C-alpha cells in the first residue's frame, strides 16, 4: 500500500485527530534522524527511532492494532525533537507524536500501577500551589539528611523506582522562595510591557530564577506584569497526550494573560522555561472542537510568546554587564533549541558578559534525559542519558553550567551528583542577573 492509499483512521486510531497521513508521507526514511535520537543511540532498535515510530503510525492507520509493544515504542520517545532539527525533509514529527500520544491515552488500557503513577504526577506537577506545600517537608528531609539516608537503604530504588527518581531530582531548597509582585516597573525608559509566566516547577522550586528573570527584564527597560490568576500552561499534559487537560490549561492561561484582565496592553508574554515556551507557542495546534480546529485566540496568544533570551535579543540589551571570569558550558534545552529554534540568542547573552568564556558541550544535540516527566516514567534510560550528558559537560572543563529549563537543571545536577562530580548549574536569567548586579564569582560558585 502506498502513502496515498492511507485512508480513514482504523485499527490503532479513532477518528478524532489521528496522526496525519499527509505528515507521515513526508518521511522518506532517509535515516538522518537516527544519530540524533536518544533512544536509538541507546538501543539501536529501528522501532525506537523517529522513522521507526512513523512506520508504526502508518501501520496503525492501515489497520494494525494498538498493541502493548506499539505503545511501548511510542512511550519510549523523549519528544526531544532533535529529529525535527536533523530532518532534511521537514517532517513534523512533533505534530505526529502529539497526535499519536493523544490516541494512546484514549485507546490504550494502562496497568493499574501506570495509572496510579500518572494520576499522582498530573495531580501534583501542574498545580503550583500543591507543589509549594511540598517545599516544607522536602526541605526538612534535606536539612536533616533523611533524603540521603533513605537513598542509602535502596528501598525506593528497588520497590518504587519512579518515586525514587522523583525524590532524587528534587533540587536543594532554600529557607524561602521569592514571590513576585504583580507589577514591576522598568528601570529607566519603558521599552516594552511584558507579562511573565511564573510556571509550576519554576514557581515552586526555582523562585530565585523567576526573581532574576524579572530583574533582568526591568533592567533592560521592560515593565513586567505577573498575572495573579495564572497557573500551569499545559505543557506537561500536552506532551503526554492528555489533550483535554492541555486544552483546559491553555484556556486558563490565555484568559489570565488577556489584556483586558491585566488592564494594560502587553507587547509580549515572556517565559523562562523551555517546555512552557514551546507549548504556548504551539497553542494554535491544540484541537478545541470536533473537527480538530483550534480557538483563534490560542494562535493569537502563541504569536506573542517569547523566551527571555529571544526577547532580549530582539530588543537589544542596554543594561551594563560586570565581569564574571568563568568558563561556562551552555546546555541547549531541547524544547528551546530543537522545538523553538532559539540557540544563538542565549549564547549571545552569555558572550556579552565580560570575562566569561563560553564552552560548547560535545554531542550537544542529544537530550539530557529530562524530557518533561520522562525521567520519572522511564528512570533507567533517563539516568543513562543524564550521565552521558554529565560526562560530556565535565569534559569541557567548565566552572559552571548554564541552561534555560528547570527540568534540565534538575536532571543534569542529579547526574553529576551520581558521578560524584557536582558542578554549579544556573539558569541563563540568573547568570545575566548576576552580571548586571555585579555579583562576584565566589557567590556564583557557592564559595560564600
């Protein structure tokens, strides 16, 4: 059967927005995607490569059943989109994967253990207020070193490896988590008015990154509005195939950032988390009716979304930078580099800092293994990818790691600790803020 013969969705998929036959036909099976695919590099299995998964999608459209084996290959994908960057034919694998995962979530019966784990993840992670409630108990565990004692027993790793992965990924928590005011004036003439997404993990565990982001924006002449009614943007749900949930969170986000609700027209919506930015820019592809069409407001919203580095590059920076004589390895978060194509802008920001030496990481295109909730659902391959990334970073001889996504920060820090070679890791916003403030190297390297 030829690509043109792929007809009505039967077999594995139902009629509601199945993987597109037209998008599938774009794949010419050239194999350029293979060397950039994390799971193919791990296992060398054709069906765990992008073209292999596309073959399975086509088979599903042609009538093949949605078996446990087929679902396993779809679940094993990190959704890192390195294949999209590598593909010379412009295959929209990101779109195909989202369509397929939504079908899997509707049509595949997961085991009770899988259902319980996913229910726990999606009952917690997309809700910043619930995450903030965990800060206290988690900090007590860290201060008393109960977390390390628990790890030494090996009990969680043996009986609840996904829970062990969650515990191990928890970043070091300070005694307080900065919260932002609703309206932060620009320092000097106002060059733009922006509304800032505070996120979920970022808000609960990396409030210092949000505070640094707001300070940098203000220093660069931006009035920063922080919508009080915002919550999860829906990125985790959308990437996991929970389509209705993703649409719900998207609608709430669009409403929270509406100019009428803010009371001030905004030029841009700014995010400092790669996965969130990718999802919000893609709102226009979320199906909100029975025909698979999206709300026009979703597309309009997506056009206003900018990553922090992307916005500052377009505005041009004006705030004075103070020297930071450091060797810095920059890690491209997959959903910033591959999904959004934002690669040069963060590097340009770092190069503006006097004394900073920017280092490139070997095999930079390969995912660190974080991938949203992948490192929780699939802790073993995620750990292997994380350690490979950590070794490549160590090979640069860097003093400090910089990246632009909370998931990457947690994943890489955990991998380095597992190797016994911890290094400081910072968000792009934090190091730019440190340079603007005139912070010293000792502060950044944790020597004070």
